[in-house]
C-alpha cells in the first residue's frame, strides 16, 4: 500500500509541471540527494522517543524532503519499528503544526481529494477551495484527483459538485471536473478572434449574460489560445468603441504550502468518507458554480497546446455573443470554452476578445457574473494568464484581513513548494510590497511558533 502511494505520488508530482507549462516553474522543495529513508526514519523515531518531542529535528527532515520521499520514509519507519509514522506524529504534535505535518505526509492526490470533500461537507460550501483546486489543475491532475476521491469516498466527484453547487457556478465546476481542456498549446489567431467576439456578444453587448459561452471557452480552450483571446491591442479597443452600446483559515494555508512546494512555490512566491469527489461537489454547490466545478472535475480539457487562431476568433465571438451582446448571459458557452480549450488556445482567445471589445476578458466576467461563478471564472482566467501571480493572491488572501485562513495557507505552501514557489515569491513581493517570508512570519502572532519555521522552510524564504 505504501509503495503504491509512493509510485502514484511520483507520477502525480511529475505531471504537476503542466498547468502553465510554457511559463517557468521553480520549486523550493526538491528531492534530497543523497537520500537515505532509513536514516531519516531513525532521526524521526529519536525525535519522538522519550520525554518531549524534538520539533526541530522533525522540521529538518520533513521540510527538506519531497512528498514522495516522505512516503518512502514512512515505509522504512513501519518496516523498522512496526509503527505507523503518521499516527506517531499525530500523537506527538498538536494544533496547526500537527495539521501541517499530516498534510505533508499525505499523497497529493489524496490530499486534494480530502480538501475538496471537506469543502463540500457540513453546512455551506467553501467555494474558494473548489476554485483554487479545479481552476488551476491540468486534465491529468484532475483525473488523478477524481480517482482518489472515488477511492476514498466511493462517490464520483462530479456528483458532489452537482449536489453542492448551483446555477452557472455549478456548470463551470462540472465543466472543469470533466478535464476536457485542449492542452496542445497550439494557437489559432482566427479562432481566438471568434472566441473574443463570442464572449463580447455573450456579455457586454447583450441585455443579460449568456454564461454558457464564457463557460465553454474558458473551460475548453488551451492556455496559449486563451492568452491570445485576452491579450490587449489598441486597434481592438477602437473597434469596440465603434460598436459598443447599452478570521484565520489554517487549513487553507496548510493546503497551499503542502501541495505547491514541490511544483511551483518559487513562482507563487514571486507573484504575490466513502463517496466520490464529484458527488460531494454536486451535493455542496449549486447553479452555475456547481456546473463549473463539475466541468473542471471531469478533467476533459484539451492539453495538446496546439493553437488555432481561427478557432480562437470563433470562441472569442461566441463568448461575446453569450455575454455582452445579449440580454442575460449564456453561461454554458463560457463554461465550455474555459473548461475545454487548451491553455495556449485560451491565451489566444483572450487576446482576440480584447481585439474585438477593447477591454480585457476579466471586465466582461465582472460585468456579466457575480458571486461564486464570477470568482470561479476569474480564477480560471488569472491562472491561465499568470499562475504564480494567482497563487500569490491566494497566499495574501489567506493571511490578510480579519484573522488568518490557516487551512488555505497550509494548503498553498504544501502544494506549491515542489512546483513554482520561487516564482510565486517573486510575484508576491511585486504585488504586495513585502516578502512572502515577512508575511508568513507575521502569522506567528496567531500560530504556534513551531508552525512558522516549517512554513518558511517549505517556501524556502
């Protein structure tokens, strides 16, 4: 079982490099070399044996190993001592430090699945968690998370998304859950122009918003194509003007740190139980937001990164018709495009949309949608444009305001430190005028002092 988890984690981590593969992604946690899991197991055993616990020794080992290496240490620990390492750690630790360490010891697909499940359990739904995860993952990552969700909860993720979200947001979530985005990175200039026009007609140029056009384009086009649709051009602005008419969240912090430290924590810092996941998403979301979450959960996005300019133009036009050019919004078009197009194609679509309307696709989303679905669509778009910046925003959100969202902070640091934390730190400094390290250190006012050093170690600040 342990070796199966290790192998799955290695495969999952290897694929975590994709979501914005054409951008640089630098982790702050890399595989230790040399690495001896037996020696590490002995250090951890000694740290927990006898009176008191040597938290510093635990930090020195776990914060400097990748998730896959931590799982290997757990295997050796059980072989050598006949004890479960995670259970021993939980018995020795408490509070946020315990939550953080347990998150670090959990295979990433399983960790993401549990976070999604918890976000939809109980009274109300934490849409921010659904947006953070489903709007930023590649097709393969979403499919792997869906499998983990099914294995843990014996229900499909899409079912829960449909049950717990509603309206336009539900459709967006369902589209993203389908994981059908084009991931070819191929760009089609004409297609981007058409998509931009579609977005304009679906939003700003109509009474009401056609959310389906936004959903279709933002969920299906590849990222490079969407960049083309979003990219601002002076001529497009003039063309548009000629046509224009009428507390502390501990869990989030844990999630972000644990899941990103081996993927893109560098880039992020630079930017400032027995049911399937889909079932819980359906059960705890509703409407358009639920559809978006389920769409993302399906992991059907084209990931070829092949770009078709003509197709980008068509999608841009479709988004325009579904939103700005009609009374009401056809969210299904937005859901389809944003959840299915590959990332390169979406970049092209965004550029084409600007060419047609004279303003960024984000403005159309803000004008045509509200609430969770607005946040969901914006998360998809911002993640495609600049994912380190997106996670920098999330990190800032987890630490600022009234209290700290400890769970979000942990999640962001843990999940990005092996991916793009270097870039995230750079963006954080540029956006907020302070280093991520200083921001995290400020949380010691609320967190146990022991939690801050391990967060700093994971984010390498």
